[in-house]
C-alpha cells in the first residue's frame, strides 16, 4: 500500500517522464557519436594488451535527428518541471519530500503481494 496518495495528474506526468526518458535513450543509441561532424580517432595501445580504443568518423546529426533530439529534450524539461513544481509537494512536510519523491518514481509499478 502506498504511503502517499498522489494526484492522478502528478502520477501521469511522472509516468510520461519515465516513458519519454526511455524513448529518448533508445533513440540516442541510433545516433552518431557526435552531434557535429568529427574526425575519428585511435587511442594508444594499452600495456599487456593489443586492444586499441577507437572511434570511426562521425557524420554528425542530420537536421531531422537534431530536431528529434531537441523535441525529446524539450518534452523532458516540460515534464520535469511539471512533476517538480506540482502543488502536491506543498502538502508534504519538507523533511519528507525526498521520500515522497522516491515513492512517486515507483508509484506506477504493480503492488507487491
């Protein structure tokens, strides 16, 4: 049972924040390693190993990729502000806000039996 009764709009904003963050992280794995075109590099050989770290040349982000990253970041900022400035937090004792915030992060998970 939850110790806090979170308003539905706050729970929805927190869940949207989780989902948007996950979608952004998945999208980011498809992007080049640098936003701007950058030359690749190769590191020095490490002691007792033949491995050399390296990166291929990065073509940079396309206009569409840059726009999508900006859209994700704007949405994440909007949701973060919505969650952190929600009026609910005024009803929680200052000393208990960290605990309440942590509880909200897990409020969407199914209750354990």
